[in-house]
C-alpha cells in the first residue's frame, strides 16, 4: 500500500483531471504501468514521447504533457496484450516517420502503419516491458491519446464507465465498431472481442486512475450502485485513495488529495 499511496500523492501533484462526471465529479487522472526497471521505463517514455522523468517517493514517474504515467516494479514483465486493457495510444505528427525512428532505435514493431479514416495512419509498437502502444497521427490531439479496452460487451462497458465517471459518449472518429468516451482530450475506446480477456492486475498496464474531490462520499454512491470494491478508502496525510474493479477485470484507482 505504501507504493500505491506514494503514487497517488504524485498524481495529485501532477494536477491531472479532465472531465467531471455528473454524479461523482470523477476526472481522468493517471495510468500505472509495470516494469522490471522502473527508472529506465520512465526515461524511455520521456525520451520517446517527451516530458520529464521524476521521482515521487519510491516511484518513478514519467510526466509527459497532460499525462502522468507511474511505474510499479515487478519481477517479471507480463504483456498488456491479452488483458482487458490491450494497449495505450500516443498521437504524433507523422506515423510513418515515428515508426522509422522507432525501428532505428531497436524498438519492437508490432504492426506497420495502416490507414485510418480522415487521412490518419496508425501502427503498433511495444515498449521494452510489454506495454503495447498504438502510434497514430491525430491532428486534433497530440501526445497521450487513448486507452484501448477489449470487451465481449462494449456497449455495457461504455455504459458502466459513463455511469461511474461521466464523460462524452461517442464513437472514435465516427468508426461504428469503436464506441468510446472522451475525457477531455483522452479517449477511452472499447473494442469487441469474442472472449473475455485476462484482468489487468500485475499486467504491463496494471490500472487506470480517476480522481474525486470527495472520495468517501463518491465511494458511498458507488457502493450503492454495486460497484466492486477491491480496496476501500484509505486516508493518509497526503492522499485518500481506494481501488475498484471495472468490467472485464480492469483495476481502477480512485484518488483524492487531502
């Protein structure tokens, strides 16, 4: 719990949070990845996507634009692919050029650039610790772009996130098979899969994070909606935090600064 509360403090310092939910005033807050070498992981993200690598307590954190990514140290890397959070996405100026740069740096290329509606291109890489990353050139949003979930029931998953955290329910770039929610500039995209995927706990993408101005009150409301609580509210001098589980085993941290 020490690691969790240290990051929660760090994320509050970063001051993220984009779109209020109607009932709980929840805001998109952070992303927590796992790596065997956390200082190297923070540096890798900053080197490739910009920002600053910093230390908050015993946690290594990459602060890149409006996104804070913190890293749990693990003994073994377990890829994000195959879990219910399949990948995350970053938007760059030119997908083709970015992939050539990644190739030159020896980064694992999962899929070469392909066209998207609207003249965009997308491709996939994998970081050295197993996180699958989509690279695309969305002219409307640069930097950290999206979290991509896999679910046998995307509509139910979208409804759960909207009911729990709010956001703008839409389709990603009007693509019918990609229902999504926008939290400010961050997309939460859900893709249909034939079978349920593995839970996120201890995978390369360990959990997502949302913040609340009054977490105990919001937790009372969430419990009334039968949201699965993984760890109830813990208060420390710096932070108040809790964990819930979303559809398909997605672990989600809820935080409040004290």
